[in-house]
């Protein structure tokens, strides 16, 4: 008999979902908190604003995308570059265990963040930092429409994610 996990999903604007799935960032910042703890699918939203695309060519985004191998190539001179148009959108990129939801003031006051992590989130006052552990990137993104808030993926996607959790974590 198959065990069932309660899997929720969180949509993020590209490239932040890719960075989280690649374990280049640990926190996702939001204006709201959640009491949910457990497995959360990391989803890249459909919308990829020009400002977010521009950030992909700035540090530390560029180095992290290259390190993670996200939409990268080498030019004629051997320099690593990023194809922004190939950064996944409207797809589930991975899954991570949401371990905590911390007021951003607590993280900033304790100086617990690296400069890179600060660049990847909005840690201004009155916000929340969602801390992810045990993040597993999918070998191939799963096309899927997203939603606002924490949402439940379709049953076939949940089954694929459950299989991934069982094979990588439970086994």
C-alpha cells in the first residue's frame, strides 16, 4: 500500500524558484507567515518580469545560476553565460522541506544571513523568511500551472513528487 504525503506547492517568480531548487538559497521571503511544516513543491511561476530577467545577469544571481547549471552555456571564449529565456517557468522544479517560518527582523538582527542570501530575498521589517531544508531538484521540471499562496498540485504531480521523496529521503 502506498503511503501518502501532504504536499503543498509554492509559486515563485523566476529565477528565485530555480535558485531555491538548486540549493543556492535557503530562505524564501514572503509578506505572510504560514504554520505549514513539511514538504513543499518549488514552482516557477509563468510570469518572468523584465526586472527579474535583468537580475539574472547581475551578481550574485549570475554566479549562482552558473554554479547550479541553470540555463547556462559557454561562449566562444569559454566564458559561462546564462540563457535567461531557458530558465524554467510554469513548472515544478523541486521539492523541499519547509522547516521554519521566521520573522525577518530576527534573522537580520542575529546577522544570520550571508550577503548572497540577503540579495536573494526581501528581508525588510514585517516580513517572513521561510527556511527550507532537504531540497531536492527534479531532473526535469514538471509542467504545471501555479496558484497563489500554498496550493495543492494535481494528483498526478503529487504522485511523482511522492515517488521522489520516497526514493531520495525515505529509502
